[in-house]
């Protein structure tokens, strides 16, 4: 008898045997729920794991449809800081902007849609200096913990020098 009160042997009711003939018990494997993981192979376990992760991700995506999933990237963080911090323009950068013919609206567009070049940026300096690229222009922005300032504007096709 197993823990469930049933016999662990199955009686063979084959048509070729006479009902009064002695019956031979045939043992069949009895797997409990806890031992089911013992007989699953790796591929079955991996498939169930992947299905569970996929269902979990789908539930999370449907629960938070307006969440910014890439908000943790450095590009997004820098643009958020640039948008939130008080912004000022250095006198040399203001002169170069007028020399290049850039307006405040174009500067705002560059701040919103430009991309930071972290290879050229100097994040170890105090204040940190970031290169913001937008079109042909490169803007050097100095950022502290609470403020940001446009320090320089560069365009490779035209050279403007500060007086």
C-alpha cells in the first residue's frame, strides 16, 4: 500500500488469461507530485522557466503601460538633469551662438533632441563637462549637482573665436 491507500501493483486483466488462473502483479512506477521534478529533464524545466518569465514580463508590461522602461540609461538621466537644472549661457558661448546664427529655440531643440558623447566628455573634472552633439554642432556643457552652464559651441565647418 502507498500513502494514498491504493495498491502499488496493477493486476493484469489480459483476455488470454482465464479468470480463475492466478494473476501476476505488474509493478508500475508511482510518482508523487514532489518527485515529479526528479523525472523532468533539463529541457522541460528550462521551457517551464522561460514560459513563467514570459508570462511575468507580460503581466508587468500590461500593468504599467506608461512607464519609461529605458529611463535609467545615462542619455536619459543627463537629458533629465539638463531639463531640470537651472541653465545659463557663458559669455563666450553666447558670442559663438550669435556668430553661428543659433537662436535660443535651436539651443532648446539641441538640449531636447541631441545626444551626449560620453567618450569626449570629462566626467571626472569639477564641474563635469559633457559634449552634447546635435546636427553639425557640438555643445560643451558644464554641470554641477544643481546647475548647468553652456561653456562652448563648436561647428567644424565654420570657426568662430571668442573676442
